[in-house]
């Protein structure tokens, strides 16, 4: 998996980062990070789908001497958004928002959504991207100001305005509501999460069905084993890894799913309280990534489970979750020291789910080199920072992470990850009397994607798995003698298929026709009803739906 250094060469350490694809033009991507030795936030942008990256920074705001805690997103008009904490010389912290009209190259100060608060910290931003949402393009922010958790929303459009902050937390949050997340679903429901690991140990969620105007009472979805939000592990014993929440939501006519992951102690013997193994590489206490889901819109939550509890003495941290809003697939990334017996060097790993979080893939390594934050100096005392980034849709994802594989200052890296789309149904039918003079039956084949989406073939590079050299194989059972086949597209003339031999068809896409609906007419000579299957490289294929071809 190709790794890309998006921060470029730098002498200033970078840490804590966020990344976001433009839903309406995925060739545009923005990211951001802290710039430890400089007063403004580092910004990164790509206009070619992540192949190459440029860097810039946010403008300074009068009175602020530093910027921290990067967040980025897009609205459908092509405006790029960024948020940061503006920090004064007397440690007054305010949430600042910025916009860019040139895909992230230059930025303009937009607002101070935290209002008169002076202790706003760890803000999280999210835009409602769903075309079906009544609140599409509303911008949401959350942060904590001391113990309480606050929320603000900006109404959609050029004339949109920020509403006054409202407090979401109550007596259930006892110390600090830091390290939360905001997500929305296709109906516009808003979910806000936060942990209170330093106090009650609750992991909490509250939701809104009116675009963030009103929220319900916070619900506890789980409790942490750790009694502190700072997890001390050999790989990150100075800054210490955080018990932060990363979440997602996905709703259709038949599903109302909400998800959360977080890093915590393993909960096994000797690891049910405290803050982790510290610098003791032989400690049996380990940190793990935990997952819970709700199938009823956040009202009830499953018992949390560890996604990957290896038997070895290794630590997982900085977990991030993303829901593919196009198909509902899930991806989780995290740092793991599994490939270092000394628990000092980490890689970024990923796991995926294509069945709404019921089961998860084995862990796959994302990074091509390890990073080590324990050699101080030259590693910065801030080490990894508090979190990483992850975003994607339509099968393509980009994580972002802090990395010092070079042995020099910390840098920000990414990788393009592509998850195959799941085919859930193979459809075939013959229209009554639809035969030619040679008694050939005309069979219509259709391929349907996950959650009822029409399956399409793209012959350019994205999204995976359809690249320009991808071919589809359709294999018919005994009694079928394929004579001719073509693909129909209402916008183009039928395209003949190639390599037709007996009951075997290979569809080889043509470059000049980038989109093709897979609705194939297949002429079959034979009286035996043929079952059929697909052989498709780099894609998950479920069993035949049970529908068979009925020759008339």
C-alpha cells in the first residue's frame, strides 16, 4: 500500500491531524495538522485525488499567538472549511473557523462559534453531507469548556449563521468531556459523543432529529476500564495516548445504525483499572480498540467488543472509524505495536466490516514503515499528539497519521485505501416471447450493490475495484450455449462483449465509455435452465440470490 507524505519536508514537527474528501468532487481533498514550532495551523490540499499534495497554513487572527486542534470538511458548494483553537498569550482558547474557495490553497477567517467562552478545547467539526437530509450543508461543532460539553451549528448556505452555543452535558459528566465526535446520517439526525474517562468513566451520546436545535438527554453506551483519559504505554509514555471516541451513523429505509470505537485497556486480568502498562514492556496490561453499535438509532447499544485482541504484548491506540455514506461499509484504523516485541515502534493498521459491524476483517497493515516516538530528542515531546484522521466514501478512504519514519521531525502521512463494493444480488429474467429466429433466449442480467444500489462498472482508476484492466467473468451452467452478449446503456449504443466461448463471457470495459450499467443481454441456446455465477477480481461476491434464469 503506497504511503504518501502530505506534509512535505519540514523542520517543524507536525502532530494531530484531520482529513476530508470532497463528496461532490473526490479529486479534491484537504487535511490539516498542528505545526508545533509555528504560530499557525498547517493545511494540506490535493486536487488530483490524493496523488500529489500542496501545503499552506491558516492566516493568523489578531490576538492569537498559536493555533491547535485541526479540523476540516467541505460543503456542497465547493467551500472547504477548517477549524482550530485560537490561543492567546494568556492561554485564552476560542474556536475559530475558516473557509477556502480555492480547494484549500488560501483561507479566510469566518467566525468564532464559541462566542465569549475563554476555555474552549478540542473542537470537532462535521458537515451534513447527505443529499437526502433536510439539513444538508449545516456545519456542526462540539468542544468542551472545562467539564461541560458544548455544541454549535451553522445553518446552510452563503447566508448561514452560527447559532449560540448550547450545553449538551449534565451531571453525568463529572470531570472533562474531552475527546468526542459528531456524525450525521442520511435523514439528518445528529449524534454527539464524548467520554468522561477522568471521572465517571462513562462514554456518552446524545442525538438531535431537528438539525441540532434540540437534543435528548445523554445516554451511557459503555464505561471505560481506564480511570484516566491518558493511556500510558511504552510507545507513548510521555504525551500518552487518549481515550477518545470516533463514531459513525448510517440510516436507510430499513436500517438505523450508529457506531462508536475508542481505545481503552483490555479489561483482562491485571488490566481493569488505571492508565496502562507505562514503560514496562513486559506488563501483561495492554490497550485495545473497542467497538459498540446501535441498531435502533442510538437508543440501545451492544456490549462492547475488542476488534483485534492479539495474545501478544502489544498496544493499540489512536483509533478512528469511518462509515462509507455511499454503501454503509465500515473502516477502522489505529496504531499498533504488534510488529515490535519492545512495544516501542508502531504501524497503522485497518479493519473493515461489510455487514454493519457484525463481523470484521483481519487486520491489514497500512504503513510501509514503522515510526518510533520514544527517542526524545529528536522525537518531539508532544509525540503522536492526541488523535489521527480518517475519511472516505464510495469505497475510497484516506487515513492520516503522525509519522517520523525518517528519524527527523514528525510528519503527516496518508495512504489511499480502497474497499471492494459488496454485490448482494445477481438478477436475471427473460421477457415473455423474447426469442429470436434461431430460438435463442434473451436473458437480462443485472448486478445490484449493497443496500440495493445499482452496481456499475467504472473504467477509470476510481473507485476500486474497477480499474481500466478489470474484467468481469460470467459463467453459466450446463445446457447454456452463449451465442452473443452486449451491455446496454441508455446513453450509449450497446457494447459487444468479448471472449464468448460456450457458457463463458468476459466483459472487458472500454476506455472511451467510463460508466456502464451492468445490464447485459445474453443470448442463450438451450432448454436447460442455467444457473450462473460471477468471477470478479478484487471484489467480494455473495452467493447467488436464488433467482435462476427461466427460459421461456
